[in-house]
């Protein structure tokens, strides 16, 4: 019997290393069998048995050559934004005889001047870093960065052992991490979970208050059967339906659908998700993007807001939500823009009816100091 991997609670947090979040490889010591960029791809790793390249077996991950010189392989990733790292996932899927035996993670918060020391990244299979690039990177002293994961053994890429979760105990915020593998080998995917800690934007700047880059996070939801609602606050456009929020079909939906006076369908069920905004503020515009959702988009969506005085929300906490966007019709594979003018809020509740999925939500507004703000009521 295959033992099921227990997914830790930190995996519900926003993720900051993947390509769709804005993560980026800025240096890798070796990219021989498979380039480091594969390691932060959004897709699930795959295995193609008979696929080879001129350098050897094709693998869906980062895989270095068998090291025949002193040292070990490593890479540096720029995270999507400055964040506190709460945990990681190192997935060795399909790397069964060629996975990295051990790894460690170091982290730092780099200034723009320090970032400028990094050489331009040239992602080419079959290559290794040049001596010139290595010397430039050494100026950062990344081997002395804070160690947030000590040298830790990895398990092979079989289904029952591929998912290597690691909790991180640190309240420091970082912009970059160094991934060390000892001494060489492969990793299919790396995920970095945590909490964004960006600098507050000017009060006169229109920003997406519901973006993970400004610190927004998903706190709870009713259903995430096909896709987690934390996907909808990623900064980039959705890659596919898998890169969005999609629920199961409501089992109690009417046998025959009818239309309400406002054009939305009469439904008996709905699904919802609650998000803590990155900064408290007033929302002016909302964009709901159903890209890729062509036969399974929600009929309608509504958005409500609240100002919680202690920035906390739980499933059991009774909150009076105030309407920001009334139930509004959606359509397939399309961006929908809505104007609004909310009070100062810290949280939003997004409700779709009756079910389905969408790719992204944007909530553009202005940051406002909460010390003088009106609090919306909590029961």
C-alpha cells in the first residue's frame, strides 16, 4: 500500500518561486541535462520514456551532469517579491536514479546594487556557467547567506516518495534564495511558500490590492476541487485552466435553469473564497478574467468587503460583508472590467454562482492609512 504524503498547512500559502508568480532563475552552475528554468515551471512534471536530446535523457526538471570536478552544483532564484518563507516543496518526480541526494537552502535580501552584480542569465541545455560569470556571482557571497534549510536528504522520484516538504522557521524577509544540491543530480520542481512583505506604495498610486505581489493571500474557500483560489491573485496571465480557481459542479443545481430579472441565472448554490488584501485601501476597479474557462466559467460573480481590526479571519468568525460589486454576469474566455467605489477594506469575499472557475481577479485601488479609517463591523 502506497503511503499518502501529508500536505502541510504552509502549502496553502502563496507561492513565490514559480514562473507564473514571477519567480526567475538568475544563476545556475550547470544546466547540462535539463535547464534550471524547468524547476520553477508551473506545470506538473511529466516523463516521456523514449525522449532523448543530444546531451542524454530528456528530463522535466533541473538536472546537472555527473560532477567530475571539485565542488557541488547550485543556483540562485529571484523570488516574485520580498517575502517571509514559511516552507518549501522539493519534488523529485521521475528522478528515480538521478535525483540530488541532498540539498540545502540559503536566503538573502538583496539591494538593487547587489542585484546588478548578477551576470545575464543564458539558459542553454548542455552548458555550465563560465568562469567569468562564476567570479561575478562570488562577489555576492551567496555561500555565506543565511541558511534556512540545512543540508537535508532527498527521497527518490517515485510517486510515494517524490514530495519532499520542508518547514522553514524564520521571520526574516528575503528576495533571493540559493538552492544547493550535493553534489549533483536533478530536481523536478521547487515551490517556495510564504507571505509577501513588499514596500508600501505611495497613497496616490493605483495598485492591485488583491495581488500576491502586494501581499494579498487566500485565507479560505468553499471548494477547490480542480484549482486553488490562491491562483487567481498571481500577477501574470493564467497559463491554463489548471492555473486558476475551479470548483466541482454544484450537485443541487436546478434541473431546468431560469433567468432572473437582472440577467443572471436563478441558482440555489454558490462557491466563495476570502482574500486578505496586501494593503488596506479603497477599491476603484475590479477585473475578472475567465481566460481558458470556455465551458465552465461561472454565470455570475459578486465581491464583498470588510475591514477587520486585527487583520484576522477564520472560518468560524462571523463577519458582516458589505457589497462592493453586485452579482454580475460573466462570459467565456474574456476579461470583465467593473467600476466600484468601496469604503476602506482589508479583506474581500469573492462569490461565484453557481460554480465553475476563472483565471484571475484584479482589485485596483489606493492604499489608505488604517489609523484613521472607518472599520466595517464584525458581529
